[in-house]
């Protein structure tokens, strides 16, 4: 089987969404919704190359939301893998509406074992049960 670097290095994915009122604040695309769409695109880009039992999680995200977008427009997000070191994948993304580019950013994702992640989450949740 090809390595993660061989499968993902330089790959990109472009997805589109229609901006609904639930994605807006005062009728304009919110930065939170924009970031969600950017992270969704980067997750899908990586997920299509991972084998069963493995997932990727965001360790770092940075978004520069530069222009307003009203509800009803189409949002296009492109995510592109720029670097892979061990289990760390760095992804650059650009978002555009029907007028032009509205945002740039990057996402650092860590490839992890799904069962280990679930065990860690369960262990952390046990602490909360004793507090409540």
C-alpha cells in the first residue's frame, strides 16, 4: 500500500455550498460557518485517502475572513495539501463566493487511530461524570 505522503501529497479538493440563513449573522456569512465549511473540505480531502479505523483530527486552524458574503450565494472552498510530515498533514484553503475570493487559511490535521481516539475521549468523559 502506498504511504500517506504518496497518496495525499499535492492533492486538492474543491466543494461548493449554497449559503443559507442558518450560516449567517445579520444576513452575512458568519466566520464560524465559513470555518466549518473550510474544515469540512479539508477533512473530506484527507478522509478519502485513509484506511478503515483511521481518521484525522484538527490540531490547528487559521482563517482570514476578508470579504462579506450575503445569504443565497454559492460558496466554493478549495483545500490543497501542502506538507506531510509523519502523521501531520498541513492543508491550505481558499474560499470564494460568486464575486471573488473571500478568505484564506490553513488547517493542520493529525492522522490518528480511531479506536485510540475513542478510548481517550471516553477516559476524559469519565472525569466529568464524577464532577456532575
